[in-house]
């Protein structure tokens, strides 16, 4: 991500518990808008397609 666009998400990761902690609302928005679609693109179509359709509905 561009410099200064979001917090360093690597510093927000708690590897022991597998959680992201201390994220601000903008960081959450960046995460949902940029990183989750990348993760979904590697799922089988029968999984990501219904999730995408529900997202578009809501």
C-alpha cells in the first residue's frame, strides 16, 4: 500500500492469537476494501460467488 495510506498492518497482527488488534476505522476500511477481495479470489467459485452476491445485496 502507498506510504501513509494506512497503518502498518504487520504491526497490528498478533501472531500468537491470530488477530488484528488496535486498528482504527480507516485501517478496517482499507483492510476490507483491498485485502479481503484478494483473499476471496483464491477461494473456489462456489464459495466466493454467494458471498459476493450477498455483499452486493446489502
